[in-house]
């Protein structure tokens, strides 16, 4: 399966970054009917056609998403939207 794998550096406190990641997960859940839950520093999310994780620590956000066949056709668009969101809401810089 095609995957999105994004590493981004942020300058927020760990708590603020986790709050922002939780807001992202809530937004995705509402827009795309995605189920999610926290396990320590990691949000696990899934729905038909996609599953993955968002890991947040004091300096970095790491997003991994495995895409099913239909969503794989939109991989570049989805990845661009994720990067835009991270820049806008986390003021992130990217290492990949």
C-alpha cells in the first residue's frame, strides 16, 4: 500500500503540540468519519481505505498513513494538505 510519511519539527510546547494534534484528529474525524484514539504520545487513526499514526513529542510530529487503493490516487494531494495544515497550525519545518 502507498504510504504518507512526514517528519516535521515544531517549536510549541509538548502540551500545546499535543492539543493541536488532537484538534487535527477531531477535524479529520468530523470531515472524513475517521476513528482515532491516543496511546501515550501517539494518535492512532483509521477508516476504510486509510490507517496510521500521528506521534507528537516536544520537538517533532511524525505522521504515517497507509492508503488503500482509492486514496492512493490522491496521495500527493493528501500529503500537500497535511503539510499545509502543519505549517499553518504548528508552524512546522520539514525534514523530508
